[in-house]
C-alpha cells in the first residue's frame, strides 16, 4: 500500500498501530489518556512476549524499551524528559502539547517500592493538571512456571496502576 494522502496514512496506522491512531484522534484529555493506557498495554504485551530477552536488563534499559514501543506510529514519547525532575516516560499529544501522560517504571522490589514509585510520579513529577499518570513494575527473573518475565500487567502481589 502506498501512502499518497492523509486518508491512506491513517488507514495504514489503523491497520498497523491502532493505539497510535486513537492517540492522534483523541478529542479530549480523557480520550487521550484512554489511548495512552491502550498503548501502554500493547507495549507491555510486546515486552512480555520478549521476556526471554529482557529478563536481565536494568530499569533504565527496560524503560527505554517501553518508550521505543510506545513511540510506534509517530507517537511523541520522551524518555527521561524534565517535569520537576527526570520522569521516566512522557507521552504527548502531537497537536496539543498540554495533553500529556507521565509514567514511572520500577524494578519490582515489593509493594512499598511500588507505592514509592506512585508517590514519586504524583508528588514530584505530575503538575496536578494531568488526568492520569502511571507507575509500572518490572520483574527481573522468572515466573512461577519457569519462564522469564519482564513487565507485570497486574496480579495480586505485583500491582501495576494507572492513577486518576
């Protein structure tokens, strides 16, 4: 398929990167936040599928990988951008830069460490105007069935959260 006009481009995005299309077409901060959440979920699934290659990487490398996955389809993603400090992930709408989502990624070291990451994003980096932020926990090691695990989407002992 050759891309000869904007309609072709958006059709290509719909077919190959649906979260990016939802992000571009968001009409409100809430729609944008929903689209970012979907993009993060898709990126996490991609990283979990490659867990055998990611299980021994450090927090910065995993965060960089997440930023790369989120940046598909032309989505504006920054790793270590400044927002009252260096926040791990910043996703911005391409035409409305006030619409942003900030994220913090941590290597899982227990519930208290996750809560600390949530506090870091909410009390240090977020300005109070953002509808959502996120804190993801990365696992370094193996799951209970012996397969490598990288990003945890959620479980009762490894929380992952989008905070409103």
